[in-house]
C-alpha cells in the first residue's frame, strides 16, 4: 500500500496552486497547533529550496500566502532558496515583472509583515535591483521606502543601545 503525499508536499502544492482548501485541511490535520504549523511552514522546501512562501510569491498565490502570513509561532519570511539565494521578496519582485499589479500587492504585504528588502541573493542583488519596467514605479517606491525604514529602525536601535550602555546620567 502506498502512502499519500506528505504534509510538506501538500503544503508546497497548496502554495503553487493557491489551494486554500488544501491548506486549511493541512492546518486542521495539525490540530490548528500554531507551533506545529509554523514548524511545517518553516521546514518545507521543494528541491530548489523554495519554501511555501517563495512558491506563493512565485505563482501569485495570494489567498494561501495571506493565510500563512497570518500564522503565529515564528514564520520565517526571509528564508533563502538554494539555487540563487532569493528570499520570498525577491520572488515577489520577479513575479511583479510579469504581473505588476498583483506582484506589487504581494510585495507590499511581505514588507508589511517584516520582510527585509536589504537582503542580497547569491548574485549580490537586493529585491530592488531586480526591478525594471515602466509600470513598476510604485514597486520601486515601496522597496526604497522599506529599505529606508529598515535602516532608520537600525539607527534607532543603535541609539537606544548607546543610551542603555551609557546608563543614566547623574
């Protein structure tokens, strides 16, 4: 007797095909346990190292991506694939090259949940470096704004660290 597809295989298939019903079935099978769901999401990759989030971004599977991003328990949104070191945000930008409106929407949602636009792939490219095309000005603005916000957040944290290190002034 042969077994059916593993939960990892089912998750990746749901991500590729935007199959929200399959995703909900997987979550139910895990007893809606946030920790188990996060472990499954974070440990599932295709042979190229693409996570379910990469696949959602690559194929424009918004409903499945939205449900995954809503999960608690520490979902890894900046993982890199094996082939080119792309993060899901890189994948969303590549998708936006062919589907601008939908791809920008997906990239915006990734940024809103904390995807780091400064991460480089193996070619030394940030997601912004992949953008080309006249109808992608809003994507450029989004990524530049997210980079600036991330850098400013780092400055604030460094300043806070200095205040903590120096201790209170008497």
